[in-house]
């Protein structure tokens, strides 16, 4: 630090000395130039598929002003960011547009969508996968978990092995569904609730069962208490969007398997909550949750048709 201060002091002294000898006017043009990234095919694709139709700024280049400085974070790999962008469009933005209309997502989608490469690890041994802020911003974490890299090793005659390049394999749809699509629908549920509150009757169903230390519960224990996940037991708002997200991103088999674990009592509570969620989506947003779920199920089957290289 002392060396930096010394250099600054010397630079100022030099400017003063020169100024005292010459009367030249300073140039009005700043010598400090903002760095500009050249526009890529991906940037143009984002402009056509996110910014123009939905006014969403999908930020894949790391910007510290858009990240949470409480965490040690890693920027998103561009390959992973491209894959995530197509998944978000195909399995979140487009389905809502299909069951409602383009204006619904134009009016209610977040305006800023930063994607971070690493996870946001908390002091209570939990991992934040996404956040929604002020109805205008959704942040995705763990973007770099989207793919597995298969490195190519070349064996040379001199016995020295070197790694040269790699191929990319997209991880399973189960992982993608859990880490990204569930997160997208969960956080969007928060945005919808911030714009139009859900009925307070929902809060009364499990009002004495919410626990601050939700991470001490297993999903099985939470299900038997009437929560679709352990995280749902943290507070009513999280309970509501967990029901919403799990329902539309689960197949009938997956949903019923959870209800089986919940048992008669837990399943009855979950179904009562789901009924309120369905009515809220229909009455407040004119969206049939079962229709949305059906559209998503069809699109899950169509994911293999996506051309990941076309931007």
C-alpha cells in the first residue's frame, strides 16, 4: 500500500511541475476508455430472443455490480451460459407464452437475469441456486454445472501425456430440472406473488409448522408434515412457490411418489395447498396450471431436438 501511495504522490508532483512551466490547455477527450466487448452471434441471439420480445437483459459476462459480494463467485463459462439461455427460453419463457400470450411474459418477466458459474454457499451449509429481487431480477447460480467436460489426453512416444481440448456432455435432465428449471419457476413464482399477493388462507394451513432451521429436516420428514420439500417448511412464501414449481416440473409419477412418502395426512395438506396455488394462478393470472404442466411435459420430451450450436 505504501508503494502505491508513493507512486501516486510522485505522479501528482510531476503534473504540478509541468503545469508550472507550460500553459497548454487540457484535451477535452478522456484518456480513460470503457472496455467494450465485441458483439458475438450469442449476443445477437440474446437480443432477438430475450431483449426484444421480453425486455430481459441476460448477463453472462461477469459484472460485480450484478452479483452478491458476500459470496466468492466464479464467472459463468460461455458454453454453459449458451445452453442455459436456450433451456430457459424453451422450458420457461415459451411455455408461459404458449398457455397465455406474449404480453404475459413481457409484463411480468424479470428485467435482469445474471448467470453465475459457481454456487452461492451459505454459512449454514446450504447452497443458494437462485434469487429473485424486487420483481425485476432473477440470478442463476451453478451455471457451470450444466455440462461435464471430457478431456482428451494425447500420449506421446517420450512418455509425456498432455491434455489437448475437451468435448462437452450436457448433464441429465433430472439434474437440469432440479438445479435450473425448478429454480426458474420457483423464483418466477416469487415475482408473481410480489405483483399480486396470494390468498392469506394459504399461510394458515401449516402456520405452526414452519421452522427456521429447515435444513435440519429431510425431504421425507417435510413431506409427512405437509411440505413438498424441506425448504418449503422455512416460511409460507417459500412453501407457496415450492408447491408451484415442484408441481409443474414433476411428472405424474414423480409427484405421486412424493405424495406416497407424505402419507395420507401429509398428502392431504399438500393437496389443499396445491388447490389454492391453482386457484391463484387461474384467478390472478388467467393461467391453467394443469395446462402449463402439460405443455412443460411435452417440451421436456422435445429437448433433444434443440440445436445447441445454432446462435
